[in-house]
C-alpha cells in the first residue's frame, strides 16, 4: 500500500505529567497519511512536549500513539518510522555536509553505496549538491537547516517531525525556508508534523492546524476554517494578524448595543435578548461608514503605513481598543474621529466564557 495511504497517525486520550504537573490532558487527534499538520499555541501550551511524545523522546503518562496503524506507545524512537528536525541544527562541525547527512545511516551500518545514493538524492532535492564537501561553518543559517532536513530525508521516514525549525533564522530566511519546506512536502508526500508559535507559519504551511492552550486542544481545522469559523475567542484571537477585535456588547432585538451605539447583529440560531457578550470583528472587515449606515465612533490613536495597507489603531466608544485595516491612501492623524461599521455576516459572537454563540 502507498505510504500516503498508510503513514497516518492517531493519538488516543494521551496524557503527560511531570510529577504532579499535568502538561497534556486528554489529547485525541487523527492525522491522515500525507497531511501537513501544524501544532500552534502560546509558549507553555504543550506543543513541543506533544511532538516529543510522538517521537518517543518522552514517555506518555496515559493513552496510546499509533503510527501507520501500529501501536508505538512503548516502541523505541528508532523503530517508529519517524525523523525529527530540531530548532538547533546539531551538525558536526568537523564533518562535511555529505558526512553529516549520512552519519545516521553509517551508525546503522548501512552499505556505503546506499548511503551515497541517499545523500545524493537528498542533496538534489534540497539544492545542496554543490555544498556536499563543505563544512557547516562554511554555510549560511538556511543552508545548515537544509542539511539538518537532509539528514532526516535520508532515513526515508514515514513521518517527519519539525520542532520550531525556523526560529533561529532571520525574517527573510524564514520566508525562504517556509517555501522550501512546503515544496519539500509536495515533492515527498510524507506526513509532516510541525511545531511553531508563529501563526503565520501555521497559516501558510498547514493542511490542518491544531491549536493548543494549557495542554488541551482548542480546535482542529484547516487555516480557512479556523480563521473564518473559530469555536472560541482564544482561537479567534490567536489566528490572524493583526488579531481580531473584541468589543463588549449586549444582544437585543437583533441588534448589538456597543456603548451608546448599535449595529445589526449576525443571524443566530436562537434569540438572545439581553445577553451580554463580545463581538469579534477582524480589522479588515471594519470599514468607514457611508451615509445612513449604522456606525460606531472610532478615535485614531496611531497609524502605520505598510505599503499596501494602513493600520489604524485606536478605540471605540472611548474605551475599547480596536484596529482597522484601511486603504493605503487613508491618512488619519491621532485624535481623528472616524465613523466605522461592519457587515453582520463578518461578525462572530462569543459569550462571557469566550465560547462561540452561533
């Protein structure tokens, strides 16, 4: 059977504790073979620990892990069919690129001809052929990270695990390596699991995003699903840059009362009269109101010109922080009062416990 059909992964009620501190709580997750899945969340949410459990570098406290339909919960890391790329390159400085990439196969006593063939193949994929005789100290940061990825490729794993592999690179190199990793996934077709705290990396790379907070999965879905249809205010605020605006409101008669003004509310499954809530509106969905539009007063505190757009930072009703993505030609000095509005269909309503009201 083809690898893309078989090399899936399943986590069943996985828990992890260090002493009395529970780091991961009841993790259930299915990953299809060939998917690119990104674990994302704030520092300390448990995403790297979860990756290490999959790799076998940490023992689970409870639950089961399956890779390619095989229970690997108690299996040695070397026998799980995985290869891991770490945040640090961990290359041997005295070895050439070729020797670094083939070292794991050499330790496993694979034939020299096999090692050379796999190193050449990986070097071709990663555009490293002309660097095979160089030492790591003669390479750029991006080239060293490609060598680390090549070291994983030669192992021919079922599943690649990436633990924040781009965090040590500068902004330009991170963009280049994101493109490189996406191309690599298309070319190889392996299952890839990628940990990052950078939601931009998650949005641009993932087929599926797993959002974690405090050791629990908050939501799983495609980038579009999480952006457009978040289950709670945490996911809504974490995914997207600039982040979603949240305004205190009261639902009444199909309207949202915000301060002394009202806007039409989105259609909900049940009437919610008198319910206090928060309305979430993304910066790009707020716009300058036209004549006769229901609107809110927005006071500009600061503006940033970003070439294609201008970000306006300010507040609504004098107290509630708010950001607008405006046309690049909009100029609004600090203190300017603008009248803004949004279409009800672009609003998301959350209750006092930050759960979505649909």
